[in-house]
């Protein structure tokens, strides 16, 4: 059974930083492309960042230069470092594995 468990969300002020973590189990993590998606209120879910099993990463334009995706294959973990956050980053963030499996989501709120 595949499980993806996100952590690290919460409330942060504009300009602040958060680091999301996703713990994976039930998959061959080192073979899997991992990704972070987000869904803002009233909007469709969108891909934020993706990292291949070889470590190649890509990002949606709106987060380039602010967000960094990384992975630790020894720990079956994927991370999303988010810097210089703005209100537009407020969303539920989801961890995704292999394009198929989803975490339960974690809320990130950027507000004064």
C-alpha cells in the first residue's frame, strides 16, 4: 500500500519561508519521479515542481527562483523549500509519486 504523508505546512507571513516534507512508503522510491502539486481555493490543481529519480527538477514559472524541490533516496523523502512566499502561494499542497499516488495534502497559508 502506497502512502505519502506531507508535513511542514502552516501559516507564514509574506516574504517568509516554509519547508514541506513528504514521507513515502510502499513504492520503490529511488525509481520514482516525485512531484509537488497545489490547489488554491477556486482553482484547479497545478504542478508546482517535479524531480526525477536522477535528480532533474523542473518548476512552474511562478515559483522559479523561489522554490526548490529535493529528494533523499536513502530516507524515501521529498522536500519543497519555499522562500519569499506570497499570498498567491496560499494553497493545499500535495505530494505525488510516479504520477499516480497522492498524499492527503497540507495547507499553506501566506497572510499577515
